[in-house]
C-alpha cells in the first residue's frame, strides 16, 4: 500500500483514517483536479510543499528505508507500507482491518523494562523505537524498531495511532555479536575465560550455601605447538575447532566446556566429586583428543593433560579452585603428559621440587650421574635372551634414584633430551659391542630426536666409534613421530634403514595407533604396550582379541612382536597362547647393569626361567606412609607397607583378630572401610570394602572423600572451610549422636 495523500489535509496534517484504502496517485489526482467525491466546493490550489513531502515519503517507502502504519481506535490497521506487509508474507490490502499487534511475535517484551505493545496501545501512550520481532513466515528473524503516536479529533476523542518503523535486524545482530564476543570465544564458540570465571563464581557461591560440590578440569594440549610451527597458525586454529567439538561430545550434558585461550580449556562439572568417575571422564577426554585429526590434508596427532580440583575440598573460591587445578595440570604434564592428576596438598612442594630437579638435571650428564641399565628381551619359545632394552637411570647425589617418568619429561621440556639421547646411543653401542653373538640392543629415540635431521649422522658415528654392526642396533620409536606425516618423516625412516639398523614401533596401541603408517614405515618389530596386558583376565576384557589382531598383523608384515611389562606367570602363559614372539618384564628379569649382563653370557646363551606370582593381581605400591586406623572409638597411628586397589599391608597394631573392621584415614577426608583378612603379629593384611581408584599420577586414592562441610559441622578445623563455619547442631546425627570418629585425633590431623 502506497502512502495516501487523502490522509493529509491541506495544511499537511493527518486526516482521520478512511475505511477503504485508495491508491496514492488516484487520491492525488482527484485532489488536484477537484473531482474527489467528498469535495463540496471548488478545490484550493495544491500545496506544493505537501506534494513534495508526499513524494519524499513515497520514495522513503519504496527504497525500504522505513515504513508507515496507522490504526483505528480499536487497534486495527488502516494503513501499512507494502514492504512491511511483504515481510510478514502478506499484502497491505490483506492486512487492513486486522490487529496491528499481529505483525509481531507474541507479546514480545521490549528491552530496558519497557512496556509491551498491547499495553501501550491500550493506554494510548506515545512510544519510540520499541524493538519488536516481526512475525515472519520463514526462518529468517527480522527485528523492527516501531514508533507511534496516539491521534485525537477536535473533540479530543481518540481516533487511533499513526507511526513508523525501521528494520534494525543488522544493528541488533551487531549488538548481540558484540555481547557474544565478550562472553564467548570467537574461534570455537565456547564460553571464554570471562564467561566461565563469572559462572564459576556464581556456582561456588550458591553451592557453598547448599553444601554441594563441583569440580573443574583444566586441560592443556600436548604437542600443539608443533602443529602451529609445522603446519602454520591457520591449521592450528582449525585443529582447535575440532578439539572443541570433540570436547563437547566427550563431556556431553555432564558439564560446561570453555576455552581459556591458546590451547587451554576448562570444564565445569556441577555436583561431581567421585574421583573414580572424574578419572574415567578425564581418561575418556584424553583418549578422544589423542585420536588423529585431518587438517588441510595432513594427519595430525596431539595429546592432552588434565588437572582436576574439587570444591570445597580443594578450594572454596574460584581463584583457589583454579589455582589448585592449575597445580594439578602442571603435575600431570611434569609426570609425562597424556594423563590426568588430582590436586593434592603436596603439589606446591612437588612443583618446587621439579624446578630444582630441572636445575640438577642440567649438570647430571657432566657429573656422570646418568647410567644405563639393560632389561632382557626373551624369546618365549625357549626362554633365551635375544636382546636388551637400554634404560636410562639417574642416581641423584642427594635424592637417590629418580624415576625416568619424572626426569625424561623434564629433559624434553628443557631441550636436554638431545644431548642425553646422544650419550645413551653412544654408551649403548659401546656396551653392546662387547656382548657375544648377535645379541641386539634397543635404544629409545624421542620424537624430538627423531625430528632432528642430524639423527642419522649420530647413529652412524655411534656405530663407527663402537664397532657395533648396524643390524644389532634397534631404535625404538613411538607413534607420536607421525604427528604430521610429513615428507621429512619418510625421509628419516629411509635414511635410518639405509644405515642398516632395525626399527621398533614402541608402545603400540596407547592412543595414536593407525594401520596406515604400518603400510609404509619400515618397522621390524611391534612392541605391545603393557596396558593391554593389565586387566586382561578381568571379565569382559577385549585385550586378548586386540593382542591377537596385533600379532596377526605383525606376522603378515613380517614383523616380530614383544609384549612389555609381563610380571605374572598366568600373563606369560596367556601371551604365549596368543603367539607373541618375545617378552620383556619382571617375570624374566629386572633391568641389570652391563657388568652383570656380561657375567651371564660367560657360559654361552643366557636362558632365564620365568619366576613370579602365579596370577596377575592388582598392582601393589611399596611405600612407607603413615595412616590413621579407627576402631571402637580409638585411633591408632600405623604404617602402610604395601597398597593396592583392593587392600593394603599395615603394621603398628599387635594381634588383631581376622575379621576386625577398620576405618582407614588416609588424610584430607579420604576414608576407606576395611576388613582384616590376614594377621601376622604386628602386620595385618586388610581388604577395602570399595576399591581405590587411580589418582592419575601412578598412585591410588579413595573414590570419595568425606565432605569438609560435614567435618566442619562437627566443629573440626579443616582446610578451605573456616572454623565454626557450620554450627554443630546442624551436623549429621547417627542414632542421636555424632559419629564417634569425628572426635578422633585422626580427623584433627587430617
């Protein structure tokens, strides 16, 4: 519908609305010619300003810069610009006589607490720039800014509304985009640091009053920098988008995922405190993110490390909780990456210890503190030693032996792995050259070493200096070297094979496995990771089928197989039945010094008869750790000698009857119910009612902890919860009284 001059009087004022719309030019012609049916006398001269104004308004409508509308006193349309009608899928003539409010979606509430449109029309109130959503018939959303003024006749009777509207969809989207950018990460669409910080503050404040728990996971990508450096930052951005999608799928409805910046992500998990469940989710996330990615035609492999903190155990405020999770993440990365770590109160000291170790490691090589030990690799058919894996050891002058799981990641982070690896290669070749027969030596090559184009030269130099035949040197390479599957990777394999050395694929099946690279990479052996052996006898385990498939694949490709970490006789029998050709593990021998090795060969071949426990059992950790034992309202300080998921060996209590029930207090709210199964004077073997779970750092912890809220309710002082935070009268009651162990010294010490 065009703007109609008949709606204006000769002074340019709006005339009362008519019931039937007439085309603009018909009315203009009639008015100018004096032939309007309503005229009772000869027409006055046309008002030039009014005519020009009408033409301008018509142009305004036709160019869709805005639109006009008018209603009668009942709120029904008497005029509407055609373009506005088309927006809602109608014509102007169709809409005349219908309620003006039907142009919009529902009773949309305006911004800034403005009144709704029906209210304003009913109250005959002037309104300006009221933003309303148009009732469009398609999926495109359109927003209008609508203004209107009530109209009255000379007797001050209300006659309707007249007004205008403009399309503000673009402006509104711009505002929404700006607001979204302030709260969401522009690259991945996840909540950003500011948004998650606000959400965490709100959650913790509410949960503190409701006595509820929540957890956060801080996640950092491993080897992401290599992707940026080798494939470029655009490829890195695409990788981050894929990581975000995988994280959302892995977490699902359990929590909220955010990107803090760079390759750091955070996950908020409300009402999560079960460390068994948290560990399973963390392992799932690590596994999902460690699967290969396809980026611009290149195959990329990264990993992830996760730090976990639980409120209120590890912090009441968002700052404390994030700091705790960050320390746990740092510990996870320091312990070898590709793992998770729960926060523990000694992590601050552990971080400082790691810094000191880093300084000491820089001098370890020059001070001859590094040595090599050799673990036998045995042919399972005849129990004959066929080779050895060289294992680096560090005997710290003050702290004694340092685990390779601790110092190797430090060496990689500080660029010390190159000189340390070169030393190990030269030392292993020199020792192996003195071994009898065709005994081989296997040396680990880190991904950093493999990426160094000087590696073939270093291998040649070590072989030449030692006089070791190339066929007796085996280089063990992990799957992470296939990060980018670049031409440089293929060239490195070719160069090494031209030297004549053997290549072994180490830790096969630990998360980066792909059959594709086995088609081209010239491996001579596949080493099956010990994780496939652990738990193989448990109901529902598919490890046997997986190992059988690996063996069949290796045989088809004319490769040997070695199973790592075999410790029990039933594991060895199981591996033999699956046709694995070689075994490495404590069931045959622990790593030995070169001198011991040479002595074993003096009489010819070294044949080792397997020894060890008859059956696989839960991994046991030897330790000297004080714990509290609670029994019959009394607390005893005892020492844990061995600890496994199912039980422990303790000492410090004399002649305890078998069947005695104990509460074991590991500290920090970790309580385990147990039963004495064996009693040997001062030593007792106890079995836990509920198995312990992996703490992510090679240790064990209880699945749940006694809530600090409950302990505080009993009047005990504990970390993170202020003294007397909750009055005693709100503490849980058991048979009308507080649990007796609430008042023990163990709780106070915990």
